[in-house]
C-alpha cells in the first residue's frame, strides 16, 4: 500500500467511474484497476462492487474513506510544510541568548523577520548564563547561541563550534532625569555610592572592569538588586532612584518613549556579541534566516 493507491481509491469513490477516475489520475483503465485490486489485497478488504455498468463502494470503503481522505490531507500539508521549511518560512528555531543581546539584538532581528511578511516559523528564545547556554547548545537543545556582554571569554567547546563575532557597542549608565546625581551633575565615579540593579545572570562580566571600580563595587555590594533580566532593571531605573547599565542601542530605544538620562562610565565599557553554533550541525533554513537577521541587526547597530 502506498499513497498513490489511496489517491486512486478516493478518486474512484468520488467519481464512481473507472474511466473518469483513470483520466483524472493520468492512468489507463487497466492501471487503475490493478492499483485498486492491489490495495484491496493489501488491506484484505473489498472496496468496490463492480458491474458492467457501475462501480459501487462497499461498506468497507465507506468505513475507510474518512481515514483515506485524512491521509491525503496530511500528505498535502506535509508537502506544503516541507516547501515552507525549504524556504525558511516555517519550522521551529531555538535560540539561546545572554541577557544583553536578548535586549540589544533579538528585538531588531525579529522585527526584520516580521516585516519581511513571509515568516511563519516558531521561535523560542531562552535567556540564561553562558555556561548553561553552552551546555544546551552542545546537547542540541538549542540551534544556536547569541552571547554578549563586557566579556564572554573563555568559550567552552571552542573546537566544536563555529563562532561568528559581531559588531560591538558602548555601554552607558541609565538613570531617571530627576535622580540626585543627574540634578547635581555629579561625575560618574560618584555613581558607586547609590543603588544599582543588574541582570541576575550577568555578574561574571564585572571581572573585566578596572580593578578600582570592581573593588569599589565589591566593597559596596554592587549590584544590590539582581533581577531576572535587563528589562526589569531598566524599568526599575525609570520608576525609582536606581541605576543600571545597558548597551547604548537599548538605551536609545528606551529614550524614544521614556525620559531617561544616559551617562558614560568612568572608563570605556564595550558590549561585544557573537553567534555560536555546532560545526557538525547544519542550521535549518528558518534558523539560518534568523542568524542572518541577527547579523544584519548588529551591522545596523554599528552603523548607527
């Protein structure tokens, strides 16, 4: 039994004529007859009663017809889905992302895909710390990982990975415009004496800060508020007298709709980004389109 036999069965049932069904299916009368007979043999059920003038479906055919039509519909959907997968318009993509690129690159990348107008794939974005993301990537739970921050070295399993480094950008301090430090036009060194919020999974990046700043942070217990993600930190900074740091692109995006003060760190702080995937694992067309959108978003960020 194969799908062609199911198509022949459905056509003969629907048209009630070997001649008409054979013409529709592009077969000779004898070829259609052999196909139906073979299907009846495979199923062990007589499907049609034949007379010299007519073809009558049996009770067995009536019982099996809904299943046959469901199979044919599933086959059509499978073919359609395969076409969408081939074009990168459908499927499932699992992306792992560190907290900073989750805010800086994922939204503009998804915006690019949505604006293209032909995106129907399902995207799952998992935000976690670097070690957890790398474990899940190597276990093939994730299609690719987007790392980013002041530092994401060393990277585990480098020999097994393809690493595409993207554009970098500065980081800035965010505060309410009516924060006492802002009103006093205080130097950014004084910002260490106030409350800070930072993503809970972003503590390792502080290792790259200059010794004097890192030591001062440790002495004061900065960040005093460790939240789940950067968005929560920014929201708190906008609503309360709390400071947080963010990539410049994220700060600018916030500034389009909110009143926010951006201050420079007392030393250069650069956010770097990279896309990682397993060398021996090919990306699906949908995953490849997402990767390209992330790369394009990073280039646009650098150009801006």
